[in-house]
C-alpha cells in the first residue's frame, strides 16, 4: 500500500491540474501585477518601466485619499459592528428555543443573495423620492438625500452603505458565534449557575473567553471582506457624489477600466493586497490567544 | 411488550411535562423582550424584500401615487419586459452555465489535489497546502488587470471560458482545504482493504474516498456556486457582449440611473434574487449549517 501511495506518477496526476491552474491564473498574474505597478501601461502600448512614479502619484491622488479613508472606515465599522451585533444576536438566539431556526434563517438570508441586486434594492429604498422617504413623507417628515449628502467627515451615504453591509453580512458572524457557543460544554454553564452567576455574568466570564478564537476568524473574514468591498458601493452610489464614497476596489476599477491606466490601477491593487495581508496578520496576532479546552 | 410500550409512552409524557415546565419558565420578561427585539430585526430583514416584490407588480404611476398599497391589478408585463428586453433571460442561462461548469470542475480538480495532499505520501505536501492557502487571502482585484490583458490576447475575453477559469481558480483553495480535512480523517483501514483487493489509486479515489466525502463536497459546492452566482466584478470586466453577460452584470446594466421605468427595474431585481430565495427556503437548514461548517474550517 505504501508503494501505491508513494507512486510519483500518481502524485503528479492528482496535483497537476490544480497546481497549473493556480500558478497560471493566480500567481503569475500577481507577479505581473506587481511589475505593472512600476510601469507606465495604458493598454495599447507595451508596459514601460518608470520606477516608483505610480506610487508617487498615489500620494497626490485626492480620490485615493477618499478611497483609503472610506476603506478604513468600512474596515473598522464592519469589524466593530459585526462583532457587537453578531455576538448580541448569537447570544439572544442561543437563549431561546422556539423559533430559533426561523430567526437564524431570516437573518442569514441576505448572505446568500447577490450583493449586486441587494445594492440596487437599497439604492431605491434610499433614493430621494422612493422607499424610506415616501414613508417619512407620510409621517410628515422631509427625508434627507440619503445617498447624495456630502456634509461631515464621514458623509451620510457612507453610513447608509455601512448599514446595508451590516444588514447583509451580520448573519455570517452570527452563525459563526452561534456554532462556537453551542460547542461549549453545558457543565461549564451549570457550574457557573451553581456558583451564583447571573446570565450576563456567565456570558461575560465564560462564553466570551471561550469564543475568542472564533472572534479572530470572524473578524479577519469581515476585515478582508470589507477591504474587497465592491458590489454594494458600485450599485448604490458608483463612488459618487463627487468620489466621496469611493473605496479602493471601486477606484481601481475606475482607473483601470474607465481610464485604462493599467499601471496606476495595478499600484492600487498592490496597495490593497498589502493592506489585506497586514490586517490579517494584525488580527491574528492581537485577538488570537491561547485556546481553552471545551 | 405492552408494558414496554406503556413505559415508553409514560416517558414521552414525562418529557412533554418537562417541556411544558420549561415553556412556563421561559415566558419571563427578558424572554419577551428578546422575542420583541428578534421580531423587529426580522421585519428589518423581510420588509425591504416584500416592498420590492409588491412594487414590482405596479405601474410606474402607482409607485408614486400609492406607494404602500397592494397593486391594483396584477400583471406580469414588468417581468416579461425585464426578462426579454432587459436580457435577464439569457443572462440567467449564462450564469447557470458558468456556475455549473465551475462547480463540477472545482469539485473534481479540488478534491483530486486534496487527495494528493491528504492521502498520498510525498515530501512537498505541506508546502503545497500552504501554497494553495495563501490564495485565500488574495483579493481578486489584484489579478484583474494582468488576467484581462492576457485573456484579451488569448481570445478569452467575451468568452464564458474566460470567466470559468478564474472562478475555478478562486474556488480551489477553500475546496482543497475542506476536502483535505475530510480525506485525512478517513480511517486508514479502508484504503488498506481496497489495496489488498487490488484496487488502483483511481478506484480508491473515485469509488471510496469521493463518495465518503459527500458532505464536504456538498459544503464546498454550495459555497462555490453561491459565490460565483453572485460575482459581479470579474464578470463585468471580462464580458462586454450582451449575449454573454451573467445575471449580476445584466441586472446592474438594466437597473441604472438612466432607466426611468422603476417598476420594470424592480421586477428585474426580483428575477435576480428569487431563484436563490426559493432554493434557500427549500434547503435553508442545510445551507446555513453547511456554509458555517465551511467558514469555521476556513
């Protein structure tokens, strides 16, 4: 049997398709992308090496400033809000028996739906004359321009989009926390009740420490997801008004496929890649501590 | 035997009595608050979908004159328009083709590699796993431009194959990761037995390991299918021919600021999400548990 499992030919046959695809469609393009980021490359002409010029241009790009600010806003907002709301919903749902599945499935539903379609749906709900504003009008209140307002440091459309993304993806975090909470042994809870803990105390001192590893997983999923954020913004505001809701992904798309500045867009891509790697490392270092026996 | 049935029934009765006690204890004030909060949350989730569904049957004028009333008469004109003139029909077909092919290929190629890593014995298997896993952290945006220029040269832009290749590649890491776990946890004796019976590696893989890894295949398949069905960016960049666009792209193009017929756009949104909703309603428990299992392992 050992001979069979060490058969070199078989190993090659089993590994080759995945390996070739992975290398050709993922790793070679990544290297190319890094190379292009040092080039002037406008699509028609061949890429021409220009050193750090693209990166220097990044520093003075005003839209990129908005994009980075907004991406970081999404990153922080989605990590914090999903952690709080996800844990809160998970704690509520693990405390009830009747209807648990129903509520769980309802809250998870948007996670499987197309965010392109949901973005359009919410775009109409928050549009000037439809949806929420019609409802407000009935109550005699004049609704704001949800997706066009430009006042403040973090403008209103960003909060609206952040709310929609929380609405769409909180089910994912909730499910992860629920899975972890239901894996905690019942005897631990019983012991804490016998010792006179109240439910909130039990949650704080027993549940929370035990689900910490899952917090790291869920957070890094959220963080990477929020950096990759594209569909919702593209369909809700297309980066407008006046580029104020642009994020890295939409800016890359605009520069690359509207203005065909491939070299410059590649530099944005490299920036995005570095941010993704850094954030993952950071979260795993800070949040992931020792694993407890459960 | 009667006695046995009787005690069983009694046990059942006891159980229900317990349950009742449980329920009585449950209706405390905190529980009521929890339920009220959950119901409100559920409304926030369902109301937008119901609103769009309701409005999609109205005429454009009705949307503004009676926004929240039920539609006066139900017509499917909006839907037929979105399906044909909005090209959502052909887009649904394209999405289906792309997703099914990607699904089948990713399952086969991914689980073959997983079998190679989890079961075959060679020195580089750990390293190969790391190689595939780094792929999970890489955002698709970073490879967009090189892939686009390469595919344009190869004649793969405006071609469904040009979508299938990257979709497949980005589905591989999670497939390999989950399936390797499944293959590693299978008992050695199974494979030893098969070896003694004279089975070759391919028989072991296709006739023993794959059928046993069904749960894993279901989970990864689900994730792959849903992810690709909803993918917008790659599809938007690679496909410009209307007849080859996938559902999210056609939808985003049809529903936009330049179209002023709202009810048709609402119908288009419903067309785009209703298949997923129906499938979700039918298999929600398996889907939710499956996706969570996948994410936990990931």
